[in-house]
C-alpha cells in the first residue's frame, strides 16, 4: 500500500509538478509549462498554454512510435457475422479522409457534429475525424428515441448529423434514418446528414439533405490534425439530469488525454501493444474513454464489439473475444456479468475458451454486488476489480492502483481514490464525516485533468447540479462511506437518477412523460432493485377523477409512451395506480419513502410529511 500512498500524496502535495510530469509523456505541438489555471468557479483549465490534438495522439503519434502496422481497432460483430480490423496506418487514413469529408460539408473548428451510430468502426472514425479538425462531437446512444435526439440537436446546434441506415439489436434490424428524420422534424435546428448505408437495411435518401458516407469518402483526401489549445472542447456528452432536460458534459483535448494516458497503466495495468476489450457502447462515457481514446493514445489495440454478453449467440461471447484477440483486460458493467451468470451459472462456457491472455476483469457503471464479484472471481480464477467514476469525471475516480501495486480487494468497495481526486464524505451541512459514516460523496475542487469543464451552454446548471450543494466541492450525487483503511464504498444515487444496466436514466424525465397522459393527475417513478439490470423503474400514478380508463389499457399506453419518447432502454414495465402519493407539506413527493415501501424496508416517516396515511395507500397497492 506504501507505493500507492507515495503516488497519491505526490499528486496532492505538488499537483502542478505531478500533472506536468504526466503531460510530458505525450506528444504535444506545444508542451505546456503551466499545469492548471483555477477559475472563479473552483474548476481548473488544465495545461492552458499547451497545444495538442487527441486525434494526432491516438493515431499519428502511434505511427511515429513505430506502431503503424499494429492493429488499432478490432471490429467484431456477431449480429452481422462479420469481423474486420484496422492497423494504426489504416485507421489514420480513414479518419484523415473522413475529416476532409467533414470540411467539405462546412464543418470548422468549434462546430458541433452529432454522431448517432451503432457499434460500428465508423463511430470511432467519425469521433476521431471531428477531433482532428477541432470540431466538437456529441455522440448520442443509438437506442434513444427521436424526441431524445431532437432535444440534443437543439441543445448542441450541430452543423451536421452522422448516422447509419440501421442498428442491430440481437436479431432485430432497427432502421435509424426514420428516427433521425423524425427528430429533425421535431427539432428547431435543421442540420444536414451523412448516412452510412449498411447491407442489412438501406436508408431512403433525401436530395440536398442526405449524403452517402461511402460516396463522399471515395473522393476525399487525407487532412492533417490541427494544433489546438489544450482547453479546446473535444466533445459534449449528454447525461441524465434530475430534471427532464439532459446535461451536456463538456470535455477538453489536453487534460483528458493526460488523464486517460495515466489511467491506462495506473488503473488497468496495461502496456502499449496489449489488447483491451471494453464491452460498452460509444454512446456512453465508457465507450468514449476506453473503446476509442484511451487505448489508442496509449498504443493498445481496442475491441469494438457489436453484440451482447448473452444470446449473440450465447453466454460464451465475451470469452470468445478474449481468446480470438488475446485480450489482456476486459471491462464491462456488472449487469453484463450478471446476465452471463444467469445463463451459465456453472461457467461451462468459460471452460470452452482459452483465457490464458486475460489478466484482469474490470467492472463499473453501477455498484458491483458481492455475489456477482464472487461468482466472476471463483469461475475465472482472475482478479476482478470494481472501480467508480461518472460521465462527469471521464475517467476513474476510485480504483485499485494495479499499475503501481495491486492492493487487497474488499467486495463492495471500489478501493482507493485515484491520484488527483481528494474524496470526502459530507453530511447535509457540509461537515466531513468519520469512517464508516454514510453521507454524500464529494471531491474537493479543483478537479484533476480529464473531468468536465462545464455544462454546454449552461454555466448556471454546472453550479446548480454540481457545485452549489457543498461550496468548494464537486458533489457526485452518489452516497457512500470510507472505512478506517481508506477504502471507498459507493452505495447508490442520492438524487433521482436511476441506473438501468449501467445506463443513467432520469426519473424526472419519465415522470414528465407519464404526467402528459390525459388520464394521469400525478405520478412518481422510483428505482426497484433488479438482479439482472441493477435497477428498474417502477411507476406510481394517480388518475384524474373523471378518468374511466381501465388499468390494463393505461399500463399499455404509458409503457408505450416511455418507449416512444426515451427508448426501450428505459425498461418501465411495472405501474401501480394509487389514490395518493406521500408528500411534504410544501408538495414535494417523497420518492425515497416510496422506494423504502417498494423495497420492503423500514419506512422512516419524516416530520415534514403532509398525510402519513398516504404511506398505507402505497402499501395497500403493493399487496
């Protein structure tokens, strides 16, 4: 543990020296001399005098280091029964040419580009091409419905949308172009579209509005990466807020590159040339950081997998990938491993594959329950590491320091704060709590490099969401405690965001959709623990007095509305019709209390409750 303490205290006592040393490990156009400039809001601009380009670091710098013929990206798609790979040379050529296509479509430095693509290499190519010319990409998860896409189009005001003719979900082909067209019809902002046609489904193209990806690329010539200030925005990634409108988390080029480069060895114990398999989606932060940018700029090969942990074709899917590509480390959400465990409890598929290359298994995105941890550890006979971070942080905040010295794992803990993160557990008044006392998990400002720099177009929301609750700290929205040995235990969300299979979804947004139904007077959505997905949303609705709708019909209509507005990912399948909801005297619905009833816990009735008998009304419905 001493090696960890030395590195951590070095980052605490001399952050300037520590992070400049990390920065020197990368190829800058202009090497920074200043580590951080702290802003009025307590956050920092990292490496403000440096010039860099993350696309250059991920591609050109690797080729200059002699890795041109090493595979950069393996694409493995059981849903289309296809595989391909790109060396660093090949990937740079594709990216540099697509950057030219973007320029031909009028995209300039600082312009936004929305990427609405499935898990295909074109998603990584589009991201790196945007970065190459200083455009700001905003990847929207391909499972989101038209309304969700429209909201993001209007917030980001993009010059261009990049999409594909379809995505593939198991055996189902999901046409993407009609979703994009519907979103554009709803949005007040109307960018043009580039469409990658897949053979599983051809999109109908509109003259003057849509461009064919392949045709545009055929006449393009490669462009060089442009030097950018380290603080130049790289991307906007929308994350669920506690109110309906998503927040656009902004990340920079320089700080992010330095943080990811540090994490590849410190957290994941990898060396350049090794293969990293992150089973996530490019639409989420994990895909940005550890499918695309992190592995490539560190000189690793990355696996981009278009499939599921089970049923594509079976529970051996991840283990096959490990064998086929000599994977050194695998990273996915606990949900994925719970699904594998459910299908293959005895681990028979694990025995069918050669996993000798695999050194470590990582999980994050939601709490890793001890049962899943123990099952994975026992059946693979490999170290399994939980680690904790968020869309806002961009890279791990708590992790086992494997790259310097692996320490003992405590099931349920994401181990120690990563160097650069000073983590405190605070009570509601901002007082620091002692060991094993549960409170709000906060990080002292300024945050280290790689974290959010602002909320896109909404500085006020940055303050109200993260900075106002505890002055001088970033409030994570998660609750937990630190034990006497310094191990951090994250226990779950303190706000009204729920975690479905590692995806953060806003209960506030779901409530807005339920409340829009003509028969619904009031509603609440809370989380119910689920063995497979971690959490699932459960809805409670009060009907209008004049309503005559049957409960079954109402249930069908509301579930359909959620699917249409947010997408199937929201997984709302259970709805209860109640006569009243527990509220405070000021009219705030007591969701935590509903959660306690739902989960069969002891109900702590607050003194501020307006009508204590409302709890019995909920209990009655649950019987």
